[in-house]
C-alpha cells in the first residue's frame, strides 16, 4: 500500500518528452514485490472472467490478439487497491499537465503463447471523451522481451489525424503503418523489465507483436482522464457503447464523473 501510494520522481524532461512523443516508457516504477503481490489476482480474474474459448485458429484477428477483461477493480478488493494506487495516478496527472485524474476504466490484456499481433490503432477511437487529456498506463506483470510482444509506439503520432477512424482490425494494421512510414514517423519497440510502466495518450498510435514465446504475456492497464473531463456532445455507436459501460448515467456533454469514475489523485 505504501509503495502504491508513494510519489515517483519523474525526470525533469519527462513531461516535455511525453508531450512531444505521445508516450513515455518509465523504468522501475513499481517494486517487483508489489507486482508479485497483486499480479496473480489480476491474472486469475482475467482467466476466470474472459469469455473467449475458441481455439486460436478459429478466432478473428482482434480475438487472437489477447484475452481482455475490463473494470476488474469492481470484482476484487485486491485489484481495487492496485488500480486506486496514487503512485501511477499522480504520474498520469503530471504527464497530462492537469490538476488531477479520474479513472476511466481498467483493462487486463492477456496475450497467450502463440497469440497474434495487436493491430495498429489509437485507443481514443473508441472513447466518447471531449478532450485528449487521457492516458493509458501499460503495466506488465512479468518482464516482456521482444518475442513476447511488448507495446510499441509511433513517436509523435498523436498529432496525426489520418487513421483515427479505424478500430483494431486487419485494415488498421495495414493502413496505419503505411501512413506512418510515409510521414517518416518511427515505431519505437523496446522490451519491458519487471516494474517498468509505459504511458501513452489516447491518440498515440501503437501496436504489439505476436507472442512468439512459450509463456503468456499478462498486462494490466489503467486509463486515467483529466478530473474535469466531459463527454462529447454527440456520440457514434462505438462511443455510445463505451459511454454506457464506463460512464453510466452521464449525458452527452456532461462531466465524466459517474460512480465508476472516482478521482484517483488530485493536487488540489
């Protein structure tokens, strides 16, 4: 608990780097003992609650990418303690340059051995949020070498509008990398050590490779948004689905502060 709530000292240039590149990979953010204490519960619930049971060869491209379960914090007091930790939330607020952050939702991502690529995309394609002050923390629950499919980011791609209309698909995996290459935007792929955490903006394009190892890649993500975040005044069908799940009862244009969106850290 003390570690999960303790402040993490960002390097002096971290916020500027994040604003310029749209992501940052931070080393040794979490003590391995913390991951050992909370990771097994996250993985257990992911395996218990996911609804994907088809053999890998019968799944769609999306479903081969990972098993996923959202808002695990509502299923377990142990996971709630992890997700509500102020250490990562404060980093998110500092990187976004906002007073504080609310929880949008959490999401576990379990890439099985032999799991396919996570196609190129930007997360905010799915979200009914009115501003770009939203960030995902990607938290591996074990080391992630290159053959296990670490998250990779197109550096500075948060400023590129083309491709934002594409969800995770074969089309996005072809079109987005082609567009990034034509613009000279590099893909940054690095292994993650135990305790490393990355943060990326909602409009930063990213992907992950196949899990070519014999071990599963278990990852927890927490999506943080500006504590003053409002929903967009109008939603498409995809955004409507997300609004219904993660901000229930909030009207279009309203502040995103449903019971599922508590403030996790505020400097006020």
